[in-house]
């Protein structure tokens, strides 16, 4: 059985019937959209999506930085922050 990762859920039929009511009724909470009692999608507030996207982007950039550091090996250069302020 598939987990529903939200406290609120509605059927696709309910969503089609009145999408504005579903969104406004959810407030700041995610809503699981169910098809045959199984989650097929989630509606989340725009602020939540933006925050999740920023976290994923930060994670990706952190991994990219670590990979590049590993490629560089001992080529890393030490700098003084005062020298950069010109």
C-alpha cells in the first residue's frame, strides 16, 4: 500500500469539481490528490515549493562544489578575505 504524505486528501473528482475550494481549504498544508484511493499528485503552497526548490538547488550546488574540490586535489588555493576586498 502506498503512503499518503499529507494530512489532507481529496479525490480527483473533488478537485475537478471545485479546485479553488480545495486550494483555499488547504491553507498552508499540502493536499494529496487521490485516484482510486491512491495518491497520484500533491498540491503544495507556492512558498513551500519555492523553499523545497531552493533546498534542492543548494544540495546540488554543494555536491557540485565537493566534486570539483575532489577533482582539483591539492590545487586548492588559500586566500585572505581582506585581499579580495578591493
